[in-house]
């Protein structure tokens, strides 16, 4: 028991968080599991919708206010399970190595003049969970890629039903007037979120920033859901 505790504390005999088997000498998954993760290799040129060559129908018919979406992973096994575990166990640890892999895969695409801004949670929800996963990803990316990070720019004033429980129309209405700007707006912003599903949240925030005078908004997400 004492040895187990010491090993954990010293971070030696670390086991892979995905296969629980292969030994790894650092945090994060073993080389094999890292290579097997569902990296997003092809997606819509605007919204990163997986499997699209060029621009998807939704972006062609109604172009979003943001310019580009950079997504690290397709939201497929084991990502939904990992994200669920992070939220229910209130354990942000996997976000550190996931952010490292995100920086490695899409970091070079982020314009260094852009300021990273996490998608905010309502303060109650953040207190209940203990952290805002988007803020942790944004902080980590800023550190790894030496980018500016402004975590207090956006604020969520109202608690809203979870987006996943609503249809597309309800999602848009759900988010109306629920965000506000707190600070002076940078010329260029890169919004950071954990999972992008329909894109309603980032679209609302991007439109808010553009209307307030921001020149360009891009989006970085850990995972992008398939259609
Ligand atoms: Zn493994
Ligand atoms: Zn698209």
C-alpha cells in the first residue's frame, strides 16, 4: 500500500490510462494507444465536420461568423468515455495529456497573434464541477505554444439546459443573451472548447465578439463530433 502510494506520488510505474497495461514513463497513454487515438485527419474547411472534403452544406448555405475550426480528434471511442469520466469523476488529469496531444497535432495552425479565450461555464456549474475543462485546455495550450490567454473575457450570466438535450432550434434560443463580454476585446480571438457538436455555442460567442469589434475569430476544439 505504502509502495503504491509512493509510486503514484513519484509518478513512477505509471500505467497507460487507456489500456491499463503497457508501462509508460510519463503521464498520458502508451505509444501504441497514442497512435490509435481517432485524430481528425479530414474535415470541413470551415467547421471541421469530420469526413468532409471541402466545405460542408451547412457552412455553404449559412457561413459561420468564425473563420476556421482546428480540431484535434474525431469524437469517437475512447474520447466520449474519457470526457464523460473527466466530468463525472471531477478529475481533470486526462485534460493535461489530451491538451499536449492537441498542441502537437494542430498547434502550428493557430495564428500566434491570436488570443486564446475559453468558452465560459456558468459560475455555479463551474463551482459544482470544480473546474472549467475549456479553461484548462486553453491555459495548457497557451503555455505549450506560448500564446496569450484571456480567461475572463467572456462570462456566462444565465444557467441553461444542457445543449445535448435540445434540438437545433432550441439550442439557438437557449443561448440567446446568455453571454456577456467582460474586458477589452483583442483584435483576434481563438475560442477554445472541449467538444464541438452543432457549433451553436461557438457561433453565438463568435458573433458576439465580431459585433463588438473583433476582426477575426477562430476556434480550437479538442474533439469534433461526426454528423
Ligand atoms: Zn496504452
Ligand atoms: Zn462546415
